[in-house]
């Protein structure tokens, strides 16, 4: 008998999403990239330790990323707003 582990949907972890988005709004370049990679690595590790299958973990991380980056505004090429 096997069981399927269904994780709590990461796209509904509102507090974590808001926190990660706020951190990413403050960080730039390599520092932001490093923070994002570390966040994803920790979430993936938690899911795999809980025996969530790889494809489910990947889908959950994709949904989490969509929610986070929907809350992080894209930076304009010209941060001063000049034309």
C-alpha cells in the first residue's frame, strides 16, 4: 500500500509569500538571486523530506514563484524615470 503525500499549497502560504516578496524588493542583483535560490532550496528540501514527489514539488515551487513575483514590481531600465 502506498500513500500520496499532498503538500499544503505553497501558493496559499500568504505570510511567507509576502515576506519573500518584501525581501526581494529590498535586495538587488546577486544578493536577490542568492536569497531567491536559498528560499527555493529550503522549500524543495522540506517537501522532499516530507516525501512529496519531485514533480509535485516542482509544480508547487512554480506556483509559489508566480505568487511571489506578482508582488515584486519589475524595475524600469531607468530607475529615475527620465525619458
